[in-house]
C-alpha cells in the first residue's frame, strides 16, 4: 500500500507535494526480507522530479533474520 501525507490537492485534481515526507510504502511478505523486497519494488515505480527515498529501512531486521546480528 502507498500512503500519502504532506500533500495538497490542486484545483485541477492533481495531488502535489506540500513539503517534508510525502509517501509511505508498505508491503507484506513471508519474511522481513520478502516484505522489504516488495516494498522497494513498488517504490521503484514511483517517480517525480527530485524525488528520493531511504534505502536502509528494515536493514537491522533483515540482518537479524539472516543471522547477522
């Protein structure tokens, strides 16, 4: 799922950024690793000029799951 915040609705019906963090992408999987893979796959489909996203979300849980505490 994709949740938005920090957004505004223009008169023409377009959703635009209003500053700060604007999207949260979530996913489910049989493991934390699979859920992260699915979430980042969805993130890679979202584009706008100067967009960026964190690539470290869940890294500690994934390391624990892999036995690399």
